[in-house]
C-alpha cells in the first residue's frame, strides 16, 4: 500500500482487485479509500485504485487554498489511459470535474450522489442547503466543531446516531470539519466551472447517476439537472438507501456500476 507525493501532496492509496479494466474511485468527505472495499469485492473485472484525499485516512493533512482542485489533481495523477471513473459525494464532484476537463480519459463514469449543490441553484432545497452551510461555518468559527460534526453526520452520514459512533471516529470527524467547508467552495459556487456551457455535453462516455431513496431531497434535483445535459446517461434510485450507499448498499451499488461497465 504505497504512500508518495502525488500532485505535491503526500498521498496514500491502495488497489482493490486485479481485473483487466483499470478504474479509479474517489471517496466522500470524512471517509477514506477503504470505503470502496465492499463495492470493489463485487467487481472482479476491475482493478480499482482508491486514494485517501488530503486530511483523510493515511494521507497527509491539507493546507492548500483550493480543496477540490487539489483532490482533482491528485486523482488525475493516477490516470494514464482511459479508465472507469467512480466517485461518491464530494468525490463524485471530483470525478465529474475530471470528466469535463478530459473526457477522452474516461471509459465510463459512475457518479454516486454528487454533491454539486450549485446544480440545484434557484430551488428551495438549494437555499436550505446554503443556510445549513452558513450554520456549519458559524459553529466552526465559534469553536464548536463537535456540534458542527454532529449536525453534518446526522444529515449526510450512514444513519448511525452520533452517540453510537466510536470515540476515535467522532474525533476524526470533528477534526475534518474544516475540510467540509473547504470543499463547499466548489460545490456551492462551481468555482471550477464544471457546469459551464458545453462541459457536461462533451462527456461521451456512458454515465450512471446513483442516489439513495432516503437521501436529502436536494440529491434528486442535482441528479436530474446533471442527467438532463449528458448525452449517454442512466439514473438509478437505490431503494431504502441514504447518502452513504457505497457502505450500506455495496451489493446494489456494485450491480449498477457493473451495468454501466457493460455499456463500454
């Protein structure tokens, strides 16, 4: 399991499987590369490279100025031929940014709950999410990062109550809360212009958008807005699942990824 400088950042990664098709998977905020283990075990046709984002898992802490940009550059450093690209949540916004920037590098694209909130701009759900982000910032500025983490995990976590999480996990989530805000700069304002005219339309790889039935309602709006602009796309809703479906519904997610793989 190597750890070396990637795009200027000490980065840990691992490879799941030894299939003939190279893939890259980008995890969500507050998780790590190991979150893909359950999905990867059900996709024997792939060799999935998964890395820890800065400030996550075994990668070094982050001290940059553009979190999504830094994660995107790290992800790009693993791509040297067309790959099957998979992302979850914030990691899905990174995967989408890569696909818009270099569509020729993507064989298939699977986006699981991409939190590109700006895609829902103008809706009540977007306004509510913006308000939540402001509250998160206020709590962190006031030094109450535990309350910030408790609220964030309550909305975007796997459904386990805060008190049921082990102490080390809670401490890690509290320490990582500034990274949630750092990533939000791109997801609320689209600073990378992922949604620019012609960007999504230029992705000619098969795309699969996956969301959970019980996820926050803004996810349906985001997925529909992105799907409407993609030339070759399928949208799937996982029954009974929330936002953390790669962990809670690994078998179903893997089945949908495999369906997308079969299209290229």
